[in-house]
C-alpha cells in the first residue's frame, strides 16, 4: 500500500493496486474507490478546468 500525498505533504489517500482508499476525517470510515487502473493523478489549484498550476503525476 502506498501513501499518496498532496504537494503540501499531507496524506490525501492510499493506493493499493487499482483501489484508492480515503479515510473520512470526521467519522473515520474508509471509502474504497475501485478502478480499472489508475493512469495519472493531477494536482490543480482550482476545481474548474483551468490548467494554470497543473501538475501531473504518472503512476
């Protein structure tokens, strides 16, 4: 299992094969997001489609 961190060094989620695991900071439940393969993860400064400040991490 690999910890995936934001650029500020805070752990955002954990990645285990094709599953992304996120822990709710309020109720402490774990959310498992199953995928058919993670291609990349993008860091964006805004939630819209603006490409300013975009960083792509290839997995």
